[in-house]
């Protein structure tokens, strides 16, 4: 994969996305949510990575989902790996306050097997991603184990996503949006942080 392709994808992910319009049009079906993908300092993975969080707009310091991600590549696929980590409370809000990432405990990072997202560029600048195959991304919910099916479409302007949990034995849906995908617009851009040096550790 060419370096410029890696840079373009990483820039596309980097930013803050808000589903304000959707929440206004259908307030009974959709709460207002923010998704943040912020590039991490290169030294954390000795390569490109991200911190992510999702939170309700009224509670930016209390995200309901946080992640650490390493970006890697497999032929023509962009792989966004997922890692669990400790001290999540201390990192809450790092999407907008990156200095809080200084408290990230690198020794606590633990890869979430089966939970990587695989993205491909379907049309120019438009990427479609799915959780890696195998039904191996296990998510406990309401005292039961489910496997995650996650779908994402992202480009320079928007982010569309849908997460659902399925019963491992019956493949029946156990949780997730009953009203379709969440539709976000980009409201902030961190793409200036993505450089060829950040991608591969070499000077431009």
C-alpha cells in the first residue's frame, strides 16, 4: 500500500463527528452523540494510532465508549485494531483535551482479539468498514455474551455507523439501534496531525 493512501485514510478518520441534524429531525429515535478519533503520539505504538471516545452531547466528560487503536495494513485493507486499557476515567475527555492522554498506562493495553475493524476504499475518499470476520468480538450485555457486528462508512464530510449485538447460538439480534444507523457530520478536523512521519516514522 502506498504511503499517500495510508495518510489519506488516517486523515479521513481524524476528527470529531456529531449527529446533531439526525437528533433534531428524529429526537424520539436518536440522542445527540459525538464521536472523536484523535491521532495518538507516534511513540505509543511506534507507529500510527488513535484514541477514540463516544459520548452524549450533554455529558462530554463521561464517554460511554472509549478505545485505543493501532492502525495497520493488510494488502489493500486498512486495519484499525482495538485495545482495552485501564484508568479510563482519567482519559475521559481526551478527545478534546489531548494533554489528558499523558496519563495513558501503556502497560495496561490489551488487544481485543476479534474486534479489529477492516476498512476498504470503495470509491475515492469513501471508506467502508466491518468488524473482522469470525464472530469473535464478544461483548457482554445484560448478563449475556453477544458477538458484535459493527458497520462504518466514513469520508471527509460524514461518518455513518451501526453497532449490533447478536446471540452466538441463534444469531438473533440482542441489542443495537432499532431505528437504523447513526448519521454524523464532521465538526472538527485533526488531519494536520497526520503526516508521513506519523505514518512510518520517517521525515517527510
